C-alpha cells in the first residue's frame, strides 16, 4: 500500500451558501477524521500577513537570551502561561528530552475577570515579554491571532458537527469561555544522524478537542498512518493549517473519530518554528458520548473539560511512552 499523507481540504465552502460544495466539504472532513484524524486546511480566511507576523514575533522572542526568556517561565504562577525551556518534555522517554522550547499564551484575562476569580482551569492573564523590539506589537499580534484562531476553531467545529449528523450549533456551548492555548514553538536544528534517538517532539497524541497548527516551510512533522503502519511526512503547504483531533474528541465521538500519533524530527539542518492552537472548551462543560455516536453504548463516562484537562496535563509530564504504538494511542479514561 502506498504511503499517503493527510488530505488537503479546501475550507472556502464553509463561508459560502448551502449546496454541493459545502456537502463535499462535510464529506471530506468526515473521511479525514475517521481515517487520519489529521488534515490540512486551505482557504480558511486567516490573512497571510497575520500568519507571517505571529511567526516573526515568535522568532524574535526565541532569539532573546535564555536568562531573559526564563523571567517569563510558566512555572512562575499557576496559570500555565509563559516560557517552557528546552527539553522540558520527553514524550518518548529517550535521550535528554524533546529538542524544543515553547511559550504559552491564552485569552488575556485580567485578574478580576469572573473566570479568573472563580479559578477556572486555564483562565488568566498572559505574560508578555518587554525585551522584544516592539513589546506593544508582540502583544497586539498575539491577541489578534488568538482571537482569529478561536473563530476559525469554532467554524471547524460547526462543520465537524455536521459530519456527525448534528446541528451546526451543537458545539457552540462548548466554546463559551473556552480553554484555548496558543503555543509558540522553536525547534533548533538537530544532527541528521541522531533521528533514531533525537526528537523535536516525541510521538504523542493531543488531549483537547482540536489543534490548529501553523508551521513554517522547514518540515519535520510526521503522522502515523494506521493503514500502512508507518510514519508519513506532513509536507508544509504555504498558508495552510494542519488540523488534528485530540483525545477529547475521540472520547466524545465514542472512538469513531481518531486522535492520532504525531511527532517532529527536524533533520533540515535549520531552525523550525511552529504555532499550534489548542481548543479544549469551556472548563465546566460535560463531555459525554454524542447522541449520534452511541452505537452499542458509550465507552467512556461523562467528564468535565476541567477534570479531563487537569488529568492530561499531569500525564504529559509523567507518562511512560516506551511501550510502543498501542500504548501511545490509548486514550486515558
């Protein structure tokens, strides 16, 4: 069987009238969610200028000195915002840790916001670096981009609802005051001969609802192909977003849709930059088997988004991933 990458899907019909084109979009999304859990999205209405700006601001932040970046450590405070140092994660428990560094942002909420006062999971103020050349621009670009990604994610969820035989608005309540994390990532170049042990990020599945990834042209992202049982490259498409489903969506659909393994091995000899956006939903929302996915019965009990995410955040820094593909694919309950 030939190796096949996740499909490239034209999202333009979402913005148009009802008709054959929109139905084709729904069908293509359904197939991609069942087969790969991954697809690339083009014609999504996010301006190329905004994509370029967020990548440029990200690059400028990571060029700062390590002591400067560590002033904004996400370990300072309890809102999980800010800088994550190189090799902080080690998904496959091999080598010295994953060869990447990151910076977490979310919806910037003041300390007196009701969501923050109530200590809702994942809600709080951002940390914005003052040492970049234009601090105000860094903040405005990140805030604008976060808003744009939240809007796009809600649009994608509306189409995913239709793929499951639900009303377009089925996920709207899930998206009220959502946990929605923007993560700037920098992957230094690695020794091309070290790919048997070195990972930019080790094989893992995401644990929210959906992830929308902006990647530069460097390449290195790989997805597990369940049909051919091998890793396939996700070739960068200029301006496209790589979209994948997380474990929450797999659980929500009673395993009808796939949360798939992916990893990064940066053998380009160059730096790699990417910006994933993780939508995990309203902390109080109860995720339970969707009515169109019950089949012979729900496989998982209901759980709130906050409880699910708290458990997964704990797992990601302590889980052992050296038992092979089967364990990596398992969705914790």
